């Protein structure tokens, strides 16, 4: 046995021991639902939308929220241990245990009969590989680790955006396709609610009145495996160059992955052009105000395609990323927008090219089976065994514009 796995193995058997004691003493509470995530300190994304829908339909349920983002400090590790103990108790006593990402305690116990573990994976569609699709890659689990911890095991149900991605999730989670249901992605309900879109725009301009009348670029790069050490991650885009090309008519909003934090990307001279926005607004709210999305390998492209606005790809480390992570499709033929690897050409396209939405519209239809803004409702009904019925397939109103007049 590799000694580096000894702490993991010790924790696994300790949690399993505690779990077995709890199951011996406490019954499952049929009205208890737990929502758990390490991604944020607040309820957001898919968990938020399902929680709100479930609370609306079942107000008498007991809801337990284990939402906590941990850092790598000693205190953070101590907090994480106590959090896992809470998770084990919740796993032993909940009727439904709902997560949106990797969740270690789920993989080291044998769930009780009568407990459903629901995975609302945080990413939409299938783009970069994850889970068991990247075994022995630098970003994925090793075969030796999997001998001790069966990551992504024990899921009762998984919900995805389209039947077209079901095989990829089955591979990534090592599970049967008949437990994966293409009923939609709850957080995308936001994009079908005109009132929420307008509220998001009003909220944004109240916080940033200086950008009224400017065209908004949203830069949302994906997570890198070692990005917990943010000072060593340089900004791929040369912000100063982009500002020089675009001038004062544009503003660049930078939103990083929840596991990344970076405040040193923006130089003093560029602070009127670029804004680092991570926790002030949700990513959905930022997409609602953005005129153009710029990303590299992020699954945010699926969400943003619902708005049928331009998506630009800036990837100057593609070969390296292919080795580290790889994709389910050929990257260059798959992406629904132009690809750049240097800043000036990116800026030139923004200034001079005429946008054709054809590729975006096709992309959206390929990766969403439902376009009705009812994903959370459909999933909550399905979790409870209700007939989801025939749901109208409809998209946003054609040529819709959600603009707040300054």
C-alpha cells in the first residue's frame, strides 16, 4: 500500500464506522432533505433552484443545508473534518441527499435502503472530460486511489441537460445510463424568466453605474488543477493590450471558477476597463448583462448559448490542456465560436466581425432537450416519482432583447 493514501484510508474507515453507529441508532427521516456542496458558502446554482422548488412544493419537509467552501489552511482542514461528520449524520438520516459536485463522504459509505443520493452536476452538457473519464490524468483520480475510494459511486439519480450527453456521464460516473435522466439543468431556468433577467441587469448597473452605455465582455476561464495557489496563475489574456485595441467603449468583467481566487490580474492602469467580479453577482446574473462571452474550456458555453449571443474562445495552452484533461469531442470542430491564442486578434474580432448566430442556435438545440424554464420543477417531480408529463419545448422569444435603459 502506498503510504500517501494512509490518511485517506483512515478517514474512510472512521467515517464508515461513525455512519454504521448512526444507522443503528437513528432511523431515516422520511421528510428530511439535505443539500450539500463544497463549491460555495452560499446556496447557488442547481442546488438553489431545486431547493426553492422543493420548498415551494413541500414546505413541511425538514431541510438541512451543508454548504461550505473550505481552504487549505490548518483551520480549514479542521473545519472540513467536522463538516464531514455532519455529512455522515445527514447521509444516515436523510430521505434525499442532494449534491452538485464531487462529495467525498458519499463514496466511502454504503447508503441505507430508503435514501436517494441525487447528483445535480454543476456543469451543463459534456465538454471537457471529468470523473472516471480522466483516470490517471493529472486532473483526475489515479487507479490506486480508486482502489480505496470509489469516486462518483452510490448515485441513485443523475440529471443532465440532454440525452445526447447521457453516455458521457455514464462513463464519467461509472454507472448505468438508466439512472441518468435528461430532464434539464435547474439553474438554466433563470434564462427563461424575463423578470429575473431584468432584475439582474438592474442589480448590475446599480453596483456599476460607471459601465452604463458600455459594451460588456464577460471573461470566464475554466478551473486549472493547481489554481488553489492563485498568485502563480497569470491571466491568459493581456488585459492592457485588449484595452488598447477596444478603447473606452468596452468593459471586461472577469469571473473565475469557484475554486480559483485571483486579484492581481488587473493592473492599476486597467482598472477602468477590467473588473474582477466573483461573489458580488452570480454567474447567471453576469451572463444576463454580458454582450459577449470569452472563455477557454468552461462548460459555461452551454448556459450562455441559451441567450444566442456571441461566444469567443481564447486558448493559448490547448495542447497542454489536452494532456491534462482532454475533451469528449474534438475541441476545434466542437466549439460554436472563433478560437484565438493571442489578444490583439481577439480584440480585432470584437471590433470588426459581424456575428452570425447559426452555430450557437444549433449548439443550443443539440445540448438541451427542454427549452421551457421548468427544469427544477420537472426534476423535483421526478425525484418524488410523479409523472413529468408532456412539457412544451420552447425557446426564448425570437430576437428577444433584455436591456435596461440607463
